[in-house]
């Protein structure tokens, strides 16, 4: 059921159509470049299977202020990614768990977590906090006692965030196809909540961001999530 809180300057939730996804992908490329990212075709195919892989903070005109993508990987795909045999650019829909599949042995790959660089730093922090709060609610909805999260920081900001998350390096750049270190941490619902509330206090995002907790939306433009 759709649960939207208030009416504010920004809306945080799943992109409702392919055009919104394309705006996220464009900001992703402006932020990180093209080298290690998914192709647009692969991103759209994953979006068709699991739209909630992508979450954005959207302005009232539909432009993207911040975004976050996470990939619920099958254990076989996670092992390949952790070992460095594949990179983010190799991810495909068949490597993702379907919504109704058992997620207890899955590994979550955190692809990107970023905000539009033209926004002032204080507001960027608020928007990132909103994204993490949205993911926290999604985590709670899955009902998992714990979850492994892996990430591949490709910028100094990403490396700093990995450290602040308390992630450990488990795979070295020199042994990896993507030539970047990979970090991992295990979260429980409680530890995730404590971490997010410590790093990103919620006070201002309650004022600025409308939270749309529709985790399985009906998408426009003929795109449908897989069961």
C-alpha cells in the first residue's frame, strides 16, 4: 500500500517511469563518469525486474536532487563481484533476486549514493539522510535479521563514507576487474537505524522531503516489476 508523508519541496521514492530512471542515470554519469557504470540498457532491464533497486529524491519539476541504487544479488553473483571476477558494469537482471524469492542469503550491492553537486552541502546531507531512511524502511519490510552490504567506492567521498559506515576492505583493487577496492559490512535492522541516525539526523528531512514508501509501484510506459 502506498504511504506518502506530507507535501514538501522534495519527494523520495522509486522512479515512477523510465523517464525518471533516465534522469537518475544521467546524474550518475555526470557524477561518476561512464567507465564502471551499468549500460543504460542493463539498468532499464534491472529496473523492469526490480524498480525499487533505484530510489531518488525528486524536485517538484521531476529533476533529480539525489539518488541511491542497491542490488539484491544472488549469492553466486555476489561471490563473483566480491572476488573481483565481475564489476558493476557486468550486472544483469538474472543476477538479481525476484521480489518473492527468499532474501535470507542475499548480498546487497550498494552501487551509488550521491546528490546533485549544485545543491548546498547541508541540504545534500539532508537528502542523503532521506534516502538512507527510505532504505531502512525497506530493510525492515524484508524482515531479515541481518544483511551483508558490499560497496566499491570510486571517489574520495565514497571512501570516506565507507569508513564512516564502518565497512571493512575485503577485496583489493589489484585483484579486481574494476581496479577498485571492495568494502563490506553486516547490518541488523537496529544497527542500521543507529548508524543512519548518527550520521544523518532526521530533523530537517522531515521538513523538506516527502517520503513515498511505495516499494512495489505500478510503473508507467509499459515497464512492469517481475514477481
